[in-house]
C-alpha cells in the first residue's frame, strides 16, 4: 500500500461547479497536510496548509483533514477555468530527521470548462 | 522577490550520456531540495540540503546521480550515465529552513532520454 493515495482523475467540471479532491494516507505519523496546485509545465505552488485535523478556508478553497479516517479533502467553490491544473496533496510528520520529508500524492488533473 | 531559477528548461540526450541541471534558490533560503517528477506522478524527493550539507539523500540513486551545493547557494544535479527511466521533470525547491513548510518550486527541467 502506498503511503499516500490520490484519486487519479482526470476530473472535468463545468464552470461554477463545486469540486471535491481527496487523498487517503496510511502513515499515522503525518501531522501536516498540504495542497499544491501545478499548472502545465510549471512547478507546484502551495495552495493550502493544515496542521492536524480540522478545516481551513481561504477564499473559494476549503481544506479538510480527518486524521481518524486518514482522509484529506480540498473543496473548490464556484470553480473557474483558471482553476484548471493538477492538484497534488502532500503531507509530512512532525518530528525531526526525515519526518520533515514531504510525501506527495500522484495528483488529480482538473479541467473546468467555460 | 525573485523565485527559484532553474536551467536548462528542456534537455534531450541519448542514454549513457551525462547531463547536469542548475538551480538558484530564493535568496536567503537555507534549505534546497531536488525532486524527480515522472509523468503522471507526484514529485519524489531525491536530495535535501541544509546550507551546503546533505540532510537526506536516501532516495538518490547514488550510482548515477550526484548533487552538490557549494557555498550553500546554487546547486547542481548531475546524472551520469543517463538511463531511459530517468526521463522526468527535475524540480528544485527552496525554503527558509527545514522547519518552515512552504517550499517554493522552480519551473523544472524536463529531461528526455532517448
């Protein structure tokens, strides 16, 4: 079992739709959870960052973490064509040494159609 | 603030040839990372530097890959000799320090090995 599993997609939605992106993980040591957005032929950029369980909202984006289920989600409200990108979940532990290493999911390719 | 710079952006070589990639991190960032991103996969950490010292190179294929960060600023990643399976995007990222989560990624170097 991979440490981080991510819905493969691709996902295609109409403009204005609510998008739900998800990842599951197996390593209970993970404490910090991130979502990166990667446009075609660009490097990933940090979109959302959450520590432990709970919700975090930033504009149209909401990140949720459920550590009991080892499940994280990213919701995009009122999706726009400019949201079309690959979304990568990433996570790491909180201790020292290699626990700081980020483990990424495979990414979900999202297309928002005008 | 200037971002992470990488060169070249694209490289095509034949198997068994050697290749080198260059990265200039954001000014003042002590931690530098090299990732390999194979098509359809998330980034995989190859090596992490703290200033000019190696923190983690556990996933670096040391028989063919090498990296250095002289003077704790710029870094080069070398592959010698290249194999077909090395075809990927090589991403460089930097962060203020190992504790800070925000890793800023460069645009990457797309390597094709024929």
